[in-house]
C-alpha cells in the first residue's frame, strides 16, 4: 500500500482537501482518503507531490476512428466546410494507416490521464482495440438517414454492426445530429430501453435557419446529400424541438458541443424532464467554427468534457480542453474537475469505479503540476502526470 499527498486533493465531487492523503493499493484501488485536519497520521512515510491530485479524466466525446485525419482538415471553415472536406478526404487512407493512427491516439489518451471514453463510431475499425480494454469505452454507433421511408433499414443495418461488438452493455445506437435524422428514425432510436444516448447539438450557427426557414449553408449541404430534407416541417423553436420530446424514456442523453445554445434553449431542455448532460469540446469548436459556447450559462447544469476527434483537434487531452474553458470563463477549478471526472462517470454509469477518489474505487489518479495554487487555477504550463 502507498500513501500519497499533494497541495490539494480534488476528489471529483467534494471540496478540495488541502494536503489531503490518499491510501492506495498497488493496483490503484483507494483504501482511504484522509483530511489531515481530522487525523494524527504520521507524514514520514507519505510521498508528497507538488500540485493537485484528481481522479482519472473521463472523455465523454471522441471519434477515435477519425484519428488518421490529424492535420488533414482545414481549420475555421465552419461545420459545413469541415464536413465537406472530411467526406472528400476520408477514403484516401489505407486500413493500415487508420489502425496505426487509432492505436497511437489511444496511447495519447492514456498518457494524458484519460481512463474512460464515450466514443462515436460509424464502423467497426475501433472494435478490436476496444476489446482489449486498455481504457473503458462506451461506443456510440451513429445512424444517419433523412428519408423517413428508409429509417428502418438504416437502423437495422447499424443494429447488425452493434451485434458484433465485444460487450452489448457498452454500446448504443445514437442519432448523429438533429439535421441528419428523420422523425421516423428518431422514434426508432428513442424506442431503445435503458440506453445511453448522445447527439451533436447546436454545433453550427447555420443549424438555426436549417430548422426555422429551410435555408443556410447547412441546409444546402444536407439537401445535396438527400433532397428529402425538403419534406421536413419547419421548427420555429429550432433544432431541440425536432428531437428532444421523443427521448423521455432515455437513461441519459448527452448533448455535445452546444456552441450556439442559448439560455432559452437550456430552459426548453429542462422542461422535457430528461436526464441531460451537456458536453463541451472547446478546442474542436475553435478548430471548426472559431467560436465557443457561453460556458457561464451552464454553471448549474450537469456538464462533461470531450476532446472530439483528431480531425478537429491537435491533441486528445481533457486537460487542454479545461485550459480553454479557464481562459474564457470564471468557472472554478473544483467545478471543472467535477465536469471532467465525476459528471462524466455518472453519465456513462461507471461511477461505482470511476470519477471520484473514494474508498474501494479504482478511478485512476492524475497529478496536475504547475497550478496557480494561490487562486487554484490552471495555467498554460499546467501538465498532467498519470500516477495510477
């Protein structure tokens, strides 16, 4: 057994403990967490680290299969431009190149203290690696279809792929985005019982005219993919009204990006009485749209952190995402760490093991160095070291 301490212990779901001590087994299982104010423990055999100790990070939104596109997509073209270029380039790589990139990306996440991932998939290219369980994965199999009459065949095709996954409790069939799934397809997805769902939400400004007026860059792009989008009805309340009311029975729903989500949108979402988590991938927002969500609107909401893919990011690091939020808001480090650990574990329903430093859990232990300890804030020089 080991005894470790740092300037502060952030357990993930409670106030930080100054000079707190963690008793931990060789395999990373927590034996106890001690507040020195309430203990007479002997510090002689306690290993002291400078900085902040926190649980392993939970990356609730990634596209591991797109890792081969690192540095291949032009930045700041907005979502329609990003999608257009991705479609043009995605077939220019061999399966060997894709697998090398996927394996390298996983190693990067492990090095960056990520212990669990909610990962989007459109095929089976990541299945073999995930079965090794180097990281805990929950895979979200995306389904797209604009035409109502093709909804069932699209869903069934993805269901066949789902059946080949190594663990049917760690995989869900999910909608890609409001603008790429018909009402019939939404209903089929929503009829799944007790599943975790995820959807790209309000990622681009052109999503608003898409639903309200059937116009804009996104609408024009989707119409080229399938003219059937013209048969969709207008939604004066925007994209949320297109799908949220159907997900009343969902175990939990992750809304990803929320770049253009407003106060009124949040209020509308709350009215639906759904277990909603809001996921932020700020570096991807800057890469694609060159703008960020208004994080202050979400201070009292259940939020999580994602990295998105290496097609829209230069690194897979939850810490780097937290730095961007720190630079662009006054959200406390305690809350940011909760978003990046405890909340993500709760959403993925793995909080019995991950997300918080507590007795009998094995959450992974990260050390954050070069912290502004006076203000308890991340700095540009803050780095992460995986201790357990």
